């Protein structure tokens, strides 16, 4: 029985690629040195899969930065500002597109679907001249072949590439990116021809946009593209991979009707309803790549359950046509559990990282073919049972507290179909008895008619909550509206117009990291560590005062990561040593593992925030990570709804907010950088998520005084479709990514969205080494003032400064403050009043 892996992590088990990239960017090593590290990682990955018995091993899933950027390079779609004049694209142009350089900014970076991975957004228009400009896919296929490994080259599919792009600057928003399909297909044909000539027998096109809500025109683009490619693909087995969600019915019909395609890959972990589509009809003679091993979480697969699913599918598609696969690329999980020597043994037995998932895929394939490894399956079953019964998982007091927060106290029951049947019946009864009535009354009447006994078998709790999602939660809100609160806060804080601040972290120097590492390793005393951290905080505070920043931060020198730092102080979390996952470029995160119920044993940040406030008379922000971001940036337990886990975290953060306020901290930032990250891909599921996510944020700060200013920060995302949920968070001030997306955020406000709270759209990109001038920042602020009132606008970078250098931070912040002061003077002059100066 065949086995397949969609993709694999690139960074290496100990982040070898990260360190090689940073060395190259800092001019401490050569391009040849970087290429040598990369080649070694690729060879190791291919050998690992081959030794495990995987039949369909992917190539071209390695990237020096991002697979979408690799496709942009392949197509020669380089924006003119990078000065590329043709030929094979090298590191200079490639990394300038990714990171910017001294003279031009980087391309936009945004979330890859609903993951914490970020991709570089292609900038396209009618004038782009596409050409075959990077032979990476073919070169890596040949590289693997030379090592004795036959691979399946992987390409980002042509339609998804265009749908994930944006119109270039100066191109009308109405421009149809799909109109470029016939211009990029010739390049794809060249690539396919070279792969065939090199000996490829399979090729994988990743078309993940098929799981989105696409219209008929967009679906037709798939039919057109693969019809146009059909002759070029002749002689190859083609598999089209989808992942991250259920595939809609119309998209399923389109996909399974494409010409020249031999197989289809589906995520059967997050796309459980896709099983029904397959059971309802699957093309005869085609391969089903069944993604039953989770590529996005670290829990060991329930092998018995997966084998049962596979056997059912085998009866539908045929014994020789089913391929056991991962649900998506393993890029989104940690690399190898073998490297974890400090994890609790029981918890470790519940886990599987990328290397272990390869083994799981092969074990399932062997079992399906009649060669079941009984010992391996038995150990897996024992681990599953251990996790279900372990007393370390459940805290009854925490569960009761979280249950009380649920937006709907409707009952548990058996399944969604039963709930839908009941809802239809209730709706008909309400409609017939109450006609005429408006739509809000209609929903309210239905909600009132729903069964309330907890023992009722009629509905599932999750289904009822989804139905209730459009009905806004009224509890856990601050008692006063934001306008009144801002007035009270201004009287206390006495800030100038266009107040300046930063997002939280300051550069973590090598020396600072060494001190923290030495303390963890017990090589320095607690007294020495405390002294070093206090000195660093004092240095950061003095720098901000010198720069004349209005609302200060302590710089977070004591923190390793915005999520891990808090998770380490909460119950219910476990931690890895090398469980790194790529977020963007060379930046990796080490998500904590939520294995049990979450609570806060003691205050987490009050001590350092109080120390920082004692160093200055200016307002000092207390810095917290919000519950939704802690959830979305962790590997989350899969034995209860995510919303319940989020409520548990929210209660813990609520306690911390209360303690900070009591300690005299009057500005508290609760970062929800990953709010949009967890947004379901299908619109029908989004209201439910946003309902409990926003509710969780409000829980954290609903009890503070009007004079306590609550900030939040949201990272790289498309905001337009969730702006009303952002407003509903009811924060006093929100800071938000803006500069790298070419001030795209402002279009939301141009479209008439009214926003009365404080807002700080980022005025410069901290991920680029380029230092913006005062004039450039002032120009950005002026564009913001065209759509936002000056009395709500804040001036700040767009993200934390942790990974920057002080040689970049000091001049950039100095120019930022200078720009704010320049605009204050201009505003005062325009208003004829000194109070704005």
C-alpha cells in the first residue's frame, strides 16, 4: 500500500537553516556556505523518508524563505523596484523581495490560510512579463535522484498562486488576477517539460484555495488551467493537494472533473465532512491521497481509528488506489520528538512530531496492506488510553469556571444532524405561530424555543453555539463606552495628540540571551540574573525617555517568547527544547503544548512591570499576551473544543490584569496578534469562532476601571473581513500591522467603517533592516489622518523590536518621534491652537 508525505519542515531539527541564513545575511558566511547547509538538510530529509518506507517523497518543499516566493521567482514575477534585469534569480534579488534592502521595502507578508506561517504576497498586474527565472524545482528533483531517491516534485498550483496574489501598486483593485492565467501557464509547461525530461513520474500541484468559498468564475479557472496543461502533463501522474479544511461540494465536483489528473489529496483531519463527499461518489480509476495523519498538531495519531477510516475508503476507491498521507505539509509541526529529553515521559508518549508522523503514515499503509505491526499499534493504543485517563489532564474547578462563561447554556447531544432537524422543526413552528415578525425577533424566538435541559439528546453544544453566534454576547463588557473611557484616561495620562509608543519588545542582544540561558542552566545566581534584567529594563526606559516616546514599555528582556513566557507560568502546559516551527523566513517559534486544564498559580508579570514603572514618571505599559493568541500559537489539546480551552486561558489572564491594575499600572496591553490566525477558512464557520474569541478577550479586562487604558495589538493579517469583530473587542487602543501591506488597512476606514477607539497603524516595517526617514513616516501619518481623526491616532512601529538591532531601532524610533512632532505642529497650526503642539 502506497504512502505519501505532503511536505516537511525546512529549518532542520536544531534550526540549522535559521543560523545559516542569519550568518549569510550578516555577511559572516558565503552563499556557498548557505547552500551547503541547505543541501545537507534536503539530503537528510529525503533519506529519512526513504528509510521509513515512504513511497511518494516530496521534493521542492524546501525553501530558503517561502514556497510562494519561490513560485514568484520561478515565474520571474519580480516587482520593478528590485532592479532585476532577467536571468536566473539569485539570492540578492530573492532576499530583497523577502526582506527589503537599504533602498527599497520588502513585499507584503501575510498569513498562510489559518496557520502561523507567513507567505510573501505576489504583486501582479497586466504589465508583468512572466519568464522561467528559477529552476529550483528541477534542480532539487535532480539532486534527490543523484542521491538515489525518486521524489514527487511539488509546485504551488497556478490558480492558487494567482488567488493568493494582490494587484501591484498602481494597478486598479478591480483588476482580475485570474486574467493572468494564460500568461503564467507557459512557464508551468516549461517546468513540467524539464521535470519529465529529468525522469519525474509524479508531480504534485498544491491548490489549497479549493477549500475556500470560491465563486463559479474562480472554479472555472481550475478547469481552464488544467485543460490547458493536459497535453504537457501527458505521461505524468498528477496529484492535486488540498488541505486545511473541508472542500466545498462545488469545488469537489470541479476538482474531480479536471483533465489529466490522476489523484486528489484531501485533509481528512480538519475536513471530516469531505469523507461524505467521497462516499457519495469518487471517480473510478483515480487515486485518493487520504490525509489521515495530522500535519498541524503534535498528538500521536489514533492508529486504530485511522485504520478503520482507511478501510472504509478502500472499499470505495479500490485497494490499489488509496494512498496514506498527511493532512497537509508537516511544515506546521515540530521536527523530531527524539530531540526532546526533558519532556515528561507520559506526556511524551502522547505525542508525534514530523519524524514520528512519517512512521505513522508508513505503519498505516502497511497495516492496510495486511502487514500490521501489532506491537506498534498496541503501544499507540496504550498511549491513547493513558491520555484519556490521566489525572494530570483534568482540573474540575477550572472546567466549572470556564463552563460558566459559555455564551449559550444550551444542552449537549448526539450529533449535528439531530440539531439541524430540531432547529428546522422549531423554526417552522415559530414562523407559523408568530408571523409576521422581523428577522431579529425570529432568531430570538428560535433561541427561546430551544431545549434547555442538559440531558436533552436533541442538540450538540457546539452546534447550538454556532447557531447562537450571530446573537452578540452582552456580558463581560466594560460598563462605560469607549468614548467616555478615553476622556477619563486622557485626564489621567495627559498625552499629546498623536501619542507615540512601541509594541512591547526591544532588541534581545546576544549578551541578554546568554544571561537568560545561563540562569536557566543555573550557571548564574538568581541575584545576578535579577540585577542584569533590571539594568536592561533601566537602559530601555532611559532610551525611550531620551527619544521622547510618550507611553513606554519595559522591553521584555526577561521573556523568551510572547507565548512561551506565559505558558511556563500557567498550569496545563508542557514545553519542548527543540520543538521549533517556522513562522516566516528564518524566524521560528516553539509552541507550548496545552495538554490539560489551564489556570494561573500566581502573578506572572506584576514584579517586572512594577520595577519598570519605578524607573520613570511616564506611563509604563503592562505587557500581556491574550488568550486567543496563546491558544492559536500553541499546540492545543484536541480532546475538548478550542473555545473551552480559550475561556480557561482568559480567566487566567483576567486575574493578571486585575493584579497589574492594583499594582498601579494604568496602561495594559493584551496582545491578540493571532486573532485572525484561527479564523476558519469557510465563512459559514467564522461567526462562531469570532464570537468566542472576542468574548475571551473581553473577559480578560471587563472589570478594570475606566481610567485604566487597555491596548491590544494584531499582527500581519487581512483585517477588512473582521474589522467589526475587532471593534467589538472594545479595547481602548489597538495597534495594528499596516506599513508592509502598503497601508491596505486604511481602505477599511475609507469604506465608511466608523472607529471611535484609539488606533495605531504601524508606521514602519520592523522586519526590514531599512531605516525609514522622518519624511517617509510623516507621509504615512498624513495618509492615516486623511481617514482617521487626529484625536484617536497613535504613532508606533508595526510590531515588536525583539529581532532588530539597536543600530536600526534607535534611528528608526528617533525618526518616528520626529515625524509625530512635525505633524503635531502642523495640526496645531491648522487649528490655530497651541494645545495640539
